[in-house]
């Protein structure tokens, strides 16, 4: 079942770059 | 937010194309400054194509008019961090520029996905302090790597891990390294990968996942979805692009979803991919948010 949610402000952004 | 900004750019392109008696354009990649090592062009391009289509401008490879542009970090007049996307409409026959227009993207999650940000953002009660932390975080990325676990700092409760392996074979955590404050790892072209989202905080989080600026739900039957929920002190593994609630299309390095026929023209960069996860607290509507929200 779907539960409606509220979300807060961004706390962290994490990026990873991958080379091929 | 990205669609709203690119909607404005599309309107400008539509007016200029109308004046030329043209109904189609060809889209070239949007470039980022070299120092950013970013790859948001596929996300920009997909959103721009959708907005152009809504305005009856077709994206067609042989078109006489070409849209190209660049993007990068900037500040809006109020000093807020934004990503500024600058687009130009060029007449390919004459090389003449017919129109140009800049638009700002100011949603922090969108910004992080476009530039490939790695930062912790304190939940400051004072907006100016939070803005300062964001500008600092964008200009000085703070990736922390412990073997295969990648976070925005040694004390941050949020992390990601990339699991990779041969197509059809087992996937294992892949070791990353930090270069200039950003995390890097290698995935071979023949490999598939999955993304482990780790939440060690005592509250559930909404995690937003972007690959090359494209959201996890970019090819989904539910484009209205935007995040996945990770319960408190747990983790979840995302194995592919969301298609339906029962089906995902596995992440491979060399292409975006094969089954998304309409996206044929959208191709990954041959050398660099960027995965970005953003974390925010989440709580059931009607329930209680964490105290610091």
C-alpha cells in the first residue's frame, strides 16, 4: 500500500564518478 | 525544477524557430566546465526534449536548427547557489546564432545531480548559514571513502556503495578512491552495477538517485515518483532503472534503458559517468518529523 510521506531538506549529497 | 527552467528555454527556442518557419531542432550536448568533471547533459537533454515536445517543437537529427549550450554553478541575484544553463539556437547552414537564453535551476537536489556534488548540509535554523554551507560544499567537495563505502564526511550517517560485476554474474562492492575531494571508481564497459543506499540515521530517509543527471524514474511508468524510502538504520540496493513497481532495467555502463525506445538518441558519455544520491529525512504524512526538521 502507498503511504503518503513528507520530506525534509537535503542533508547530504554523495556522488561517485566512474570511469569506463 | 529542471523541467520548469528548461520550459522557459523551450519557449524562447519555440519563438525563434517559428520566426524561421522551422518546426524541428537537433540537440547537441550541454557541456560543463572541465574542472567540474560533471556529466549532467543527458538529464538536461531529456528534460529539454520533453519541454520542446510540449510546445510542438520536434527533436530531429537532420534539422537545420541546432540547440547547444553549457551549464555551471552560479549565484542568483539573491546570492543563492544555482545551476545556470545557457542555451543557444544556431542556424547550421549559416552558423548564425538566432537566439540565446539563460535559465537557473535552484532546487538543491537538482543542482547536486547536475554538478555531481558531494557535501553534507547542516539543517541550520538560520537560512543564511545554510546557504553559506551549500556554497562551500559545492565549491569544495568532501568525499570520504572507506574501502567501498562513500560518504560526504567521516561522521555523516548517509553513504553509498557501488556493487559491480560481469553481466549475468555476481556483483561485489567496488573500492573507490578520492581525487580532488570527489570519489572515483572504475566500471568496465561490459559490467553491470547496482547502487547500495545506506542510512545509518535514527530516522527514515527519502533518497533521490540520479545518473548523469537522469533521475531513477526517468524511464519509469511512474514519472511522478521522485525518491525511494530507506528505513532508519538500514540500507537498500537499487539494481536498475525503475520501470514499474515489479520491474527494473539493470544498470549497464554503455547504455540507458534499452527498452525505452523513444530514448534511442540519448547515449551515455563514452568515458565518464556520474552517480549522485541525495538524502533528506522522510516521515509519514500526519506523523512526526525528526526534531531538527
